[in-house]
């Protein structure tokens, strides 16, 4: 079967409407796609593999070579000297959370609203070049099943199930007047669960895995836009965090912890948490402990945006504005510290909002990663480090255990972008914006990303 012939449509919107072409030909043999004449960014090394060819067999990369690859029946995509690289990996999204505020999601949003929003977010992420997304709370495995079953378009999905958090913490979505113990919209949908002791952590942690989570998300600090918590909160006792790690270990998986304050980060690492979320008070002592514990950090760099105080969710709520100002003062050294004592850092956007604004936030987060650091660091963050991070879900819970993610190498999953130009020199080809919410509407898919392949299947091809 000639994939290229079937994918002559150039408009992405047209592609979104047709079923994706399977990675398997009709006779049962794996479909072959040969990319020729490409420079390969492999997800790790700054030097590209020049003038290479990449053969995809079924859903895996079979060969990467600077020699000609001889295959019989393959669809050939002539890269024309462009850059072939791994699909992007989002380390911390909330595909189901739509805003506009936590109280409205609790009181007025039904499972249908969440599901439809999640469907649109999934499509948007894939077309922005993300072939893998780790969902950091709110999504169970239903969305993943719909994507992997071919019902809707989207990236590979690593869901965390319900956020686990203490009463009054960052995952407490209850109304202001809700008495202790009353169930919430979020708890009924297993999108957030209140855990106030070790038994709760075990019960809801195990339930998350039962519902298809690939890892657990523990809310271990407060937040800025949430109602009841100072951002400095040390939420959850050490024994509760250790209980979450123990439950995750039962499944061969790991815990990601929402941690802001330095003490929270150190507590999490000492309890065995492998993925620090946000980690704004990161410093060299934390970096050293992370190295010892083989841990990762994902940070939404928009938190350091000078216009942070103008975001409506913050500007319109005096308590949040106060919190944002004190947080901003405490987080001032993050970038300097990360440069001085680098840690394994993956990409995260952490958008809660409508699809159009999240698309803008992603473009800005991409921009900041190259601007605060450099294009190579940004690309490694968005590819190979993300691939290592999601693989922490282990042999039993990893939904995609056949190959590596975030790298271009033999045996890795065929999650591939073909990019116009060299993103190591001009990062804007990845679809960046130097403005956040006041920037222009984003295109459905960045012009600079010409081909998007996930699992050996082409979802965008504007080369023809
Ligand atoms: Zn988050």
C-alpha cells in the first residue's frame, strides 16, 4: 500500500476528518515508510546525522542509515534535506480540565463536557506535534482507549487518574461550603480524590491503577489559583507520600508530585517520588538529591513570565494575586540554578482552559524553553528526556512498552516529525510564539512541521 498516495490532501483539517492510515498493510505485512534525504536530530545529540535515510516498518523504526536503504514495497517520503526528529512529548497536561475556573468545573461541568473537551485537546496536541502526552491529573484511561482504538485523534496518553490531595490542598475541588466527607463532581468522576490518611492514599491510589492510570499524581504543595491553600503548603505527611510511592511500586510504577516549596521537593524525593512537578524552588542541593535518586523535574516556564499577574484567573482574584506575587519572589532563581546545576528536566505546559488558549500557551511554552535555555536544550527536554520520564511507568503499567519514545533510533516507536529547516538553529520552526494569551490565534498545526507520524501512521503531510 502506498501511504503517500493516500495522503495527498494538504489541508490539515481535511486530514483530521479522515481515518488515519493503519501501520499495517491489508495483507497483514507491516507497512513500510522510507524517509530519504533527511538530517536526523535523534533526540539527544546536538550534531544531526547528515544526509540520512530512515525506514519505518509497521509502528517501529527499523533502520537509520547514511547509506541507501534497499526496500521493496515502501512508501517513500523525500525529505528534501529537512530535519527528521522525534515527535514531541508533553510531560504535564490536563486534557480533561477545561476551566474557566475550578468552582465552575465542580458545579456546572458534566462528564460530557469534560469528554468533548478532552477529545478536542487530544486532536490539538497531536497536530501541534506532540505524539505523547502525560496527563497530570483528571484523565483516566477512557480518553486513551478512544485514541488508541482509532475513534478520535490524539497522542499516546499516560493518564494519572484522579489527583490525590489532602483536604484544603491543591486537589480540593469542593465548593467553599462543602462539609467534610461530601462527595464532589470531581470525586464521582474519579478526577480528583481527597486523601487524608494512609488508608485513603492506598484506596484511591489503587483505584487509579484499576481505572487505567499509568502513574500516580500526588498534590504535595499548594497552588496559586486554588482557593484554600497557600502555595507553601506541605500537603500530606511523609507517611502518606511514602504510601503513594508504595502503592505505585506495587504496580511497578512511580509517583509524580506537585511540589513548589524546597522542603516539599526534598520530602518528595526522600519518599521515593521520581517526578517533581513545577519544582519552582529548585536549587543545587535539590539537583544533587535528584541525581542520587534518579529523579526528573518538569517545570512550566510560563510561571516566570513577567505578565503573569495579568492573567485573568490571577488578576481578578485578590488572594491569588497576593499568592502569585510572593511565589514569583521565591521562584526567582530557578533558571539560574537549573543552568548551574542541571537536572533531568522534561517539558510541561500545565494548561487548564479552552483549546484555543491552551494552543497559545503551548506555543509560548515552546518559545520560553528555547529562550531561557537554548534550542538544543529545549529539543532534548521535549523529546528524549520526556521519553525516559514516561517509561518510569514500568513494565506492567506502561501502555506502550514495545519501543522507546522521544528518540530516533532502531527499535524505537515510529513517532516522527519532519521539520522545515533546522530547529537547532531556528527554533521558531517548531511553532513558537513570543506572546502568551494576548498573542494571535494559533494555526491548527505549525507550518514548519510538515509531517507528523505517530506509531507508524501519518497524521499530517503537507509535502505533496
Ligand atoms: Zn498541573
